[in-house]
C-alpha cells in the first residue's frame, strides 16, 4: 500500500484514566521492562507527529520527566476522553494545525505507521475522522480528527451532554484503518495486573 504524505499532525496523549484495576495512580507511568508505557508511546509517536502534548488533569509536575506540555481539560465534570480530544483540538487550532491524532496511554505497542495509515484511510473515505481497527475491534480514541470539528465537539459536550466517543463521531462520518493482530495486536491495552504481565512478555518476545 502506498501511503500519502502525512500532513502536519498534533498528537494528544490521553492520560486521564484512574487505573482502578491496577491499584490507582497514573496508569501510563507503569513500567514494562525498563521503560514506562508513556515512554514507549512517546518513542513510537514522536517520529510520526509534528508535536506531542499530554492531556491530564491535576498536578502537571508528575509528568515533568517526559518534557511534554501538559494540557488539561477545560470542560468541567470529568466528561471522559472526548474532553481530552477537545483539549487537543483546541491546542492544535492555536498552533494552526489542521489534524490531531489522539491515543490512549495504556497502549504501549502502537504501530510505527499509525498516523500515516490513518490519514491514508480518511482521505480514501472522504471523512474527517478515522479510527483504528485491529481484528474485529474498533479503538475509538486511537483516532485522527479534523481540527475543524472542535466547536461542534464543544457544543456536544457542554450543551448536549454527549459522552460517548462513537456517538459523537458517527455524526460526521468515520473512516477506519485496519491492522492485523499477528504476531500481536498493536492496540493491546493494559487494564489489569495480568495485562501488565502479558505486556512484559510481549515486549521480551517481540522486542516491541
């Protein structure tokens, strides 16, 4: 497959989860081998994006080791990942970028062609949103968004009370970019201690 040249794209790393099933705290700071999940994600995405920002609430100092700018939600009430996506769209608008990629920070094995393939699929479909798919599973927050959608998203969050990513995205049309799940699922996500142990094993086995 021939990939189109990738337009300038800001990446927002969504780090707002509470990691309850891992005992609490900042999930992306859990280690796989000698690196945190967040470090692994940054290393994979930095070559693909013009800028990386981190969406998180609370004290930004806990992420100071990453060197990334921390951008909090500006929608009250902790409305979930859509608020983090909106924070990314607002930041990209200020920097005059037209595209944002969002990723969950519990997915340490993201594809090295993630951004390029999302752009390729959205261009082919003619939609302003493209979500990642692996196997038969869609990953709604691992996705590409047109910055032009930011005011509609703000209205949906603040006025309409929309909280589900897929519900809002479906209004605009969603392309999908597919990845295989062998030798491992690049969108494998860590939610439990068992998942963390499996991620350790995958990293050792595949050098991921």
